[in-house]
């Protein structure tokens, strides 16, 4: 049975977080052994009597096989510290969540991510800023991270999707419990072009106490956090605080000193957050000007040995398919099939008469003068 079910098992036990999970892995070598350990062994691993009692109760009352079966039936993926696919940036924070539940797909390119957060009671000004910022980032290869809440969060997700980009939503509930319920359709779109993530087990209902801790995941996944609008007690300020603790840049959009929704953002700026006066401030501060080039280069990299072999033959001068076959030494049917796929990927281009050239240009997707109208 998959070792991950034991990660889920311990994740269900209140009081066992990152530190104790790390201690169990260090002591037992794996969590399967820890799950089967005696009370004396658990005590030797550093668990107190109350936690040992909870472990014993969980082993008696939780059918991990059934839990795992339900997770698989719902199409939920499990990522642990031990998985290469676990978000690298999140792994760098202090006490990262041992288990992440995911619906959708987290991609390596999601390493380039910016969180956009703010008030649920967004103003027209805040809406415009959120839409323009999120759309620009998404269109230029930056993944937009937020929390699926009403207001700024939802607008950020929607704008990223509309721009054809990727977006990640971090929930304060299980990934099967969408909150608010009116965002179920939006959640489906996010799963198709990004992912829903949570460190709360499936079935966990939304609770007010869950949302502050999830904010540290929002900031942990991101290079920076942008607070668009926030009142003096907004949860977005908690995200900004976590971001600062994690060494992330914090940006705040300045607003009217008379607007309640800007009191929190203006105070952030007063306390040292970077004022976001244009998207250029963000792109330059984070050195994101090269992300478009990075992703464009990745797209033309060969995906298998056949493609690599053909790219070693095809250059900037047109080459007939028969000559490609001769120089590569591959069967014509294999060459033809691979060329068709490579053309779809943008790796080669047919220039007529069954002749092909390699596509090797690298273009910058971002120009610092874009928003200035220059």
C-alpha cells in the first residue's frame, strides 16, 4: 500500500504538524513504521502522552485504506516533502506543510508565482487594479496565487484565467469543500488551468480558524505578495506578515487616505512595504523580465531522443524531409510523425516543398515600457 496513506493518517491527528512529522520520519525512517509503533517507541520518538493517545485512537478509528480510496476516487493528488513535485519554493519556508492535497496540476513553471490578495469588499478602483495586474502577470508567464475568497481573490483568479494564464487557489478547507459555494464554477476553471491546494484533509469544512494558517501557504508559494486593498483588520495583512517572515517581497497598492479599504495597504507602505505604482515596479524588483525568455526556451527543447536527433540535423536552412531521414538515419514514418508533432510544439516550421527549418528564436515576453505606453 502507498506510503503516502500514512502521511495522510498522521495529518489527520490534531497536534502533529511539521516538526513532529519530521521527528517521526527521522526516528523511524518512514511513517508506515511510525504508524505501527508501540506507545513506548512513540514516546522514544518524542511524542507526549496526549499525542500518543491520539495516535492510538486514530489507528483504531481510521481505516486508512478507505480514506485513501476516497481520495483517489475524488481525483485528489497527495504531495509530501519527499516528492520531487512538492513546490520547491514552499519547501524553503520554516515548517512547510508535510502534506499538500491538490486538485488540478502544479507545474514546474509555477515556481514563477506572485500572490494577489486583498479585501472581500473591493472598490471599483481595487477591481481595476486587480484585473489589470493579474491579467498582465498571467499573460507574461507568471502564475497568479490567491485564496478563492470573495473580492480581490476571485477577481485575481478570473483575470488570470481570462488572460490565458495559470492560477493557484489555496483553500482554508479540504480541496473537496469549495468555499464560498458560489465559486464552485470558478474552482473548476482553476483546476483546468492550475490547481486547488490545501494542507487540510479532504472533508474538512471551512472554518474561520483555518484561513490565517492557509495564508502562509499563499505567501510560501510565491515570489512576492501584492496587497491590492485591505482594511485595518483584513486577513490580507496576515498574508503580508507571513510573506515578510518568509523573506518574500511585499507590495501594497496605495489608495486614498479616506478609503477604509486602503487603510491597511497604506499602513503597510508606511511600515516598509514597497508601493506598487505600476506593474513595472513588480517585474523589475523580482527580476521577472526573463521569465518569458525562460519559458519560450523550454518550449523548443526536445522532449525525447527522436526530437533531439532531428533537431541536431535541422538548422536554419531549409532541409527536405528525405535529407532529414538520410542524415538522422531514422525510418521515414518515424521522421514524418515526429516532425508533425514538433511543428505543433513550435520546434520546427515547414517552409514549403516538404522542407523544414528549426525554430530557435528566443523572444522576451516582457517589455518594461509596456504599461507606460511607450
